[in-house]
């Protein structure tokens, strides 16, 4: 990790066909953060994307900041998600799908992979789309929270997870209450903020593994993701599109 033991900077890399991602993990020396297997902040232009490819052994959420994304899979699903909407697929024993931008201009968002416990690796694959208007939007002080996964959200996973898109203008926000087992991360999408007094820039993440109180402070507009989950604490084998 860079600068401080609990801060990492996402690495720029190419993925899919013509897509650019800022990847927190998996990378050399830091493959995952149980139960989370992949974190990509992606930017895709028209004509680029992720053509048909296979997956198994995990669940994934694609959440959009800008543009739109069309999902097609071998289960017969074909749908498009827009800004602040989410698509979830459960790969289970195996799925094939594609994700391609459905509009001109840039499509930006986060793809997050969540591991399945070993007892569920062989379940049937599934797909779910949730529109922006169906994801709860609440305010806490100057912070506006959209719940992607958690209380009030219809998006369902097989692992306990809290996943929030948070915008703040100024002030201090105590976020400890949202962390399951005090384990997860805060990722800055836009702007600058401090976490427990540590400076965090766009493209950086603060990882939480301890029982300390976690507070976020800023004096300007900032957008960040809060992601927390229950670790499976099981052996994992990651190889390309598979998590066994």
C-alpha cells in the first residue's frame, strides 16, 4: 500500500476491447479483499466495451456514473442500465455475458465482484437490473447517500454487503455505522477528502480492517463509494474471469 498502510491508489490499465480501468484489485501483491474480488473504475467510449466472455464462482455489480450499459447473457437477458442504476449477475456455476455502452460519449462506473461462499459456487446463474429510482436516496447532514446494496435496496446478493454512493459538500460524516465487521473500503470517485485525518485523492481507497471509528471530512464537493462486507474466510483461487 502507498503512503499509509491502509491507503491504495488504483492502477490505470487496459481491459476488454478499448476500455480503460482504474483497478484497485486484483493486482500483483494484492489479489482481493475478502469478500471482494475485483474493483474497477471503468471508462468506456462508444465502440469499446466487454464483448461476450465467461464467468463463474462470484457475483458482480455494475453501477453507472455516466452513460449507459447494455447487458446480454446466455440466460436470455438483454437490458440497458442508465446513470445511477445497477446490474447484478450471479455467475454461480457459469454464465456468459457481454457489457457494451449503449450510447455515444463516455460511459463511466464501477464494477465490483463479490465472492460466493464455497457452498454456493455451483448455484444457477442469475441476473437482476435495478433502476436509479428504485435505489434509496437519503441525506445525513451535507451527505447524500444512494444505497446500491443495503437497507431498502431491492438489489440482492448471497453475501451480506453494504454498498453506497455518497456525495458530500462539506463537513464531517461518521461512517463507521455502515461497516460490516468494520471491514471494507472508501473509494474517492471525484474530489478530495480526509479519512480519519488522512488525505485521500480521486482514484485512491482507504481500507478499513480495524474497530476504529471512521469519519470522512471535506470542505468541497466530493463523491466516494463506501463498500463493506462479511468476509468468507475461505481459500480462493482467482484466474482470469473465474473465482473458484
